[in-house]
C-alpha cells in the first residue's frame, strides 16, 4: 500500500514529536537528579533542593495569609478582643509555622534530622560565641510575648533614655516609635535585663507635678488660687473634685523664690504626652500668675566693685526706649502645647486604636 508524500510527512512529524518530548523529559530528569552534595550519608540533589524551597515558601505564604486574616478579624471585633493578646498569638503562630516549614523542607530533601546532630553541636558552639547576642534577643522576645509585661501599644521609658510607643515585638528587636515619629529598634534583651518604666502597664491615669516659684512675700493662698485656676483651664486635668483633684504644695524655700508644685492627675488621653502637657500647664500657670500680679523671681546677686576708673570723655549710653511694637507676654492667648495635644488626640481617635489599653504618655 503506497502513501502520498503529504501523508508520509505528517506521520514522520507525529513520530518525531513524542520523541522530542521524551528527550526533554529525560534532560529535565537528568537535571533534577543532579547531585549537589553526597557526603557523610547525605545526598542532596537539585530536584530535592527545589522541592524543599517550594515547601518552605508555601509555609511562609500560609503564615502571612493566616496573620493577615487574624489582623482583619481583630480589626472588625476590636471592642471584644485584646489587640496585644492577638498580636502575641500572631507572632507565636508565625514562629511555629516557620519551624514546621523548615522541618518539612528538610524532610523533602530526604535528609534525616539525626544527621544534623553534628551541625547542632557546632551551632551550639557558635551560639556561645558569635551568635550569643542574637540568641539572647530571640529568647528575650519570647519572654516578652509570654510574660506580657510589655505589649504592643504601651508607652515605655528605658534606662538609656529612649521612650515611646511599642509598635511591634520581633525576633531580634522591638520597634519603638517616639513622639517625633522616629522609629527606634531596641534589642529585646534590654527590656529583660534593664530597667524599664511602663507607663501603661497597670493604670491609665498618671499624676503630674509641675514645679514653679514665686517671689518671697507673696501670699500663699493667692498662689494656690492662681495655680488651681490654671489647672482648671487646662483640659487634661482628670477631675476638679475628689481625692484626685488638683493640689498646690509648698515644696521648699529657694535662694530667690518660694518653691511650689502644682499636682494634677491627667486623663487617659493626655497620659501619653507628658512633655506637651507639662508645657500646657506652664503656659496656663504663667497666665494665671500674671492675672493676679504675682511676681516670678529670678536669681539676684549683690556686686561689690572695689575700684572703677571711668574715662572722663566716656559718656554713659542712654537707655533704649522700649518699643511700642514689642510683644508682651499677654499678647498671645493661645496655648500652643494644649492645642497640639488636643490635635494629636483627635487624630488618634480617628484612627484605629493601638490596643485596648490605649493610654500611654508622650513627651
């Protein structure tokens, strides 16, 4: 039986196609079976390495998706869920999935875990030397997550002078955001081994002492009246009555002044901003003291001159006349510090709260 030339070409092409595919598959299998490591009973091929990478990437993607879903759920039910506890669960789940992913990737390569005993011993020696700080920070981070003495959203102050909001607690360091919108990475071990002041660990209200002085001879009751009026003018005072009402203390007799303190309790919104709030009270105090004509003293010294030879042709400079356009202390009636704190509170209330325990001081 004879075939036409066109039919013969089609049959030859159909026969050549499977052979080309088979040849490509054989080449691919050859590359996948390429041995990378074959020593000490451990055989690692290119295919097993790629499979391990794919498994690890899948676990990382699953961890990211799970954490994203948890954050969305918390944001929708934030009135019933503690955000700090949810953050702890989120980090622990991520670490657990990361460990399981690494073990699964090792199992995919066909390398038995027991083969890593020597490597684990070498790693232990490395942790004792070069990796000691990293391992210490990792364990300190786990302690912070489990102990919950430090939570996301807290306002902390370290012995080194760093202070700000805790934004997140990671494997090596904790990110703190200051009032100036500066992010500072602090090693986790510093929170465990050093002295840390957590302004929002137990209670949101805090007491503030504003020191000021007046001239000797000023009536104490008048000073108290002016200071209490100043506390009443600042909107961050917790209450005007009760055991936490504002108080005025006479704290000492200075070289040039009677030293007083205005003692006030701050509300939850102002607790996280001690610097700006203190400035707001000083502004109100200055206004109240001027209102009642109370003098704010300055250091005075007596100068005794033994001899002074003045040239005969020297003329004493005439005192400069005060300018009528010079600004007086009473010309500005806006308390910038108080306005700044009110603006920050309004901006934060429009955004999602950092945590259920929402008050932490700012400076």
